[in-house]
């Protein structure tokens, strides 16, 4: 290889100075890119052609030069590559050898290297910091997770999924539609003909699992454990870490984060389970408080290029239309009125959390362990909590727990008798987000084939309107839909922002009259007045987009007049019912519904799903009408999707034994709302057990009635409060421990 510098070349920095770096260096050279400098943690592994090496980030985090030209991590070990990527606060280059064949319809993530002779076919998504090695073949519609390594001459057929950190060995072969879990090792020459679970080592033809290397639970007592790592837990931890960063506490805080899904920090709405191209249901200026919004939009402005690249790759025609309509605002960083993809916020949270955790870990302030598992039970003994898991024998010991697992699961619709009735005639989707919305859409597309179908969506909440949008955005589904039926007690989707008329002013006269009255105001009186105002709005076709703000403002003033007992009643029995009638959706979702209405392809039905009848091989849906009578949908249904709301914690169909065990072990007590646990004013359900998120519903905190904690602004508010409480509790305990040591000495 010629070593003379080319003119007009760009520069990158290489992290890793071994032989792998030299293959990457040559690939860079052929793309007119120069290596500016090398970094490594272990000088002993440097290649003889490398001369000067800078200290790695793991050796000197504070002194490491993060800013500057982008990096490529040149280390073959997947776990090391993942660790280093999480520590460096800079951009990464990707590089593709000129002899490689990469479809223009595929997406290759940052930091990824594609070596000579490799092939990546259409509609394939290759994640970040992946190695696609010499001569590897990845066929169409594959998904390759971050930090994976596809070895030389390995062959992946169509619709294969490879999980995060998995190593596919030399000349291994994977047949179509196989899903390989994360952090697996597929041996050289192995032939994979069936799905492989996480952490598996597989060898042979056909491939067989010879062991599973689950991450071990450390035998120590944690200071703090988060069960669930969605937005409420993530913001709580972020605010807590910000406080520890500013403190002078010298003792290391030991934290464990437990999450049952494959992605930390995002929860369902903002991560992979909801897809890259689902959009906020509110404009950005109504999504977060001003201070947090500024941080988020600053990050968006710096990262918008790759965010849009991933979103447009994963979306269909509707998201392309959204981009075209909003391109000028996006490029000009005019965020305020945009309904952006929700995944942008999830990626922002991941970035913020990783940066803060890595910084404080290197500073010695915290130690954080991550566990990917589903919690089964919690027991409390001698001031220690013992957490057990569904698939792990070891128990985790911790002093404090933050419970942030989201809302109670939706009501289950399809029992064994229903499933037996339909067999292959009808596709039943119990949870469209399990394992992800993208998987569900793919399953629907395969089921439809070339026929026309009728789809029943049970529920008309935010998830339902999002699903309608994605059904019409996903290639191969929208054109095959004959008709959509939407069944719910409300008989309508959230109201629309299309053609908003500022001249329309709604006055909630019944609530205002109650506010002006001198009577002793009770929770049920407020609910009655609110119902009358909402009835008037509906009878006069006044959209919720005009009634939400005036009703909410008046409700706020009325709730201030209630004592805590009445506030608890309102939070438990009335708040959510009023909320169901006051819902709004963005123009992107609304326009999809309006188009379906104009084409007469959607019908709304008032009622509750009650079952299925099979008549002459046709599937007929039963429901309970608004008049409480049994009724039948007089058309055959091909696909039924459950988008109902949460059932109660104690309901037999909530399908969550963990919640049941919390109650039976007297760890938590169900409050009057039946969808939340009792907490005190410090958000504690018991000694050293704290709750955040939807399970706060039905409580009164800081004299405020709480019934809905899924709005971004409310989550931030409660997370800040809980971070204050946790810091105080941890700080006091920390100081007590230090004082004990001093006295002992």
C-alpha cells in the first residue's frame, strides 16, 4: 500500500492500534481518508507499523481529547468496542471498502466498517460500530444490532435478525427469518436453522446451543436499584446524578438498573418497540418544560442529520411526506411547533444517560450495573430488599428501590377458547408493541399477502391512532386494507389539529359556575359539572382541541378548593374518565384518519369487545353496546388488534405476576384507583421503596391530585422531586456510614 498522503483527504482518529486497525486504515486510504492519530488502552497490542499512540479513554477519561476529528473504534472484541463507544463524547465515521457492494436502500450506522468483498443487500439495517468482515454476505431485509461482528465469508439469508454484540463466526450460515439474540457467539461454520436466545454459544450443523452466558449478578448490596428504565426512571436517575456530580460526597454510590426489554432508558414510547418513525402526539413546545426543552432542542440541532437518516430509512410514504412538509423547519432548527419522531427523544435520553454515567463512573462517584431481565418478586428483610428474576437463580440485594415499570398491562382480549376458534382464519394481536411495533407490522404484512382484509382495532386511544397511522405508512399493508373498524366506549379517536380556528372560544360554563358558587365543593360535583361541559361540546361539535385548555385551567382552580380526601377521590375515580374524553392528536395522525373517513374506509363502533363467534368459517366479533346489550359486527374480520387501556392491578387478566407478588408480600398496597399504589408525599410506597410513573395514579402529592403521569412535563416534575428525596435519603445514609468509620478508627 502506498503511504504518500493524498490531497483533499479528510481525517479520522483510530481507537485501537492492533492488526485490525491496519485493515481499517487501508480501507480508509482507498476512500481518501487519512488517519490523524491512534489511541489505545493497551500499548502492548500495537501493530509494528504503528508508531505513536495516545492514551485511551479508559486510562484517562478526564484528560482524554474527546473533541476533534471523528473516531473509528478498531477493536475486534465486541464488548470492548461497546464500552469504548459509550465513553467517548464525539462523532464516529463509518467506512466502506470500494469493492464492497452495499445497496442504496440499506442503512449503515456510525462507526461501522464494511471490508473488502462484503455484500449488504436492500432494506437491511446495520447498526452502529458493527464489523462486516471480508467477503461476508448479508441478504435483504436483515437487521444487524449495534456492536455485532459478521465474520469473513459468513452468509445471512433474508429477514435475519442479529442481536446487539453478537459474533457470527467465519463461514457460518443463517437460513431466512431466523432471529439470533444479543451477545451470542455463533461458531465458525455453524448452520443456524432456528431462533437463538440471548447470550447463547452455538456450534455445529445444525447449530445447537452448548451454553448460555448470562451476565452474573454481583454478590453485593446495592445502594439503589431501579426496576424498569423508562422515561420516569431515566429522568429520576439523570437528575439524581446531576446532584451527586455537584456534591462533595466521596463514597461511591452503587446503582443497578434492571430492564426486561432489550433497550435501556427509553421505555415503550421512545424506543425500538414503538419504531423510529412514530411521531409525538403533541407539538414539541407542549412536550417538555422550557428548561428541559432547550437542552433537548440543542441536542437535536447537533444530531438532526443522522436522526433523519435512520427515521426515513425505517418509515414509509407518510414519514417521507412528513419530512417534505417540515424540511425547512428541521434544517432551520425551528422546533417549537413540530411533531417530531418520538424516537428522537429516546436517543437523546440514551446519549444523556450514557454521558453522565460514564463521566461519574470515571470520576469514581458512582458504580452502575445493568441487568437485562424480568423481575418476578421482591422480598424485604432486615432493611434489605431481595429481588428475584424469572430466568435467573441469583437474587439481587439492595437497600433502596425505585419502581418505574410503566402502566398496568392492557386488558387481555384473547383467551384460549378464542384462539382455538380462529386458528388460521384470523390474526390476533394481543399487544402490538410486543416485541415491537415493527415486528407486528411485519407479521400483519405476511398474514395479508395479496388479499384484501378487514381490520378491527379495539380501543381508540393514542396507541390506536398511532397504529392506524403506521398501518397506512408501512409498505405492503395500507393498499391491502379493505376497511378499518374501531371499537371503543368513546367511539372516536383523539380530536384533530387540522384546520385549527383561533376564533373559536370554548367556555366551560358549568365548571365556572361551580367555581363561583359558595357551596362546599366535592369531587363528584366537579366531575358532574365537567361531564355537562363535555357533553355540550360534543353535542355542538366543538373539538377537544378547543375545550382542553379552558377545562383544564378551571379544573385546576376547583381542585385547589378540595381537601386531600376529596382530591384523592377525584384522582382515583374521575380524573382518568375525564381525560379519556379530552384527547388530541397531531395533524400527521389526524390527516390519516380524515383521509380514511373521506374514502369511507373506517367505521367507529361504540361498545366493548366481548368475544368471537365462528359461523360457516367466518369470524364474527361480539361486543357489548353502549346500551349494555350484546351486539355483533356484521362483517367478517381478518385481523383484530388490542389497543385497550390498562386493567386494574388486581385483575386476573393483567398478566403481571410481579405486581401481584408486590401486593401479596405487603411490599405495596393498591390504592382506590386500582391502577396505582399508595405512596406518601415523598413518593414512597414503603420503607426505602419509591414509585414514579403511571403507578402514582390515585395519589395526592404536594397537595396535587395525580391521575395521569405519562405526559412528558409531569414526568419531569415528579422525577425532579424524587431525585431530591433520593439524594437527601442517600446523602444522610452516606454521611452516617462515614461517621461510623471515623468513630471506629
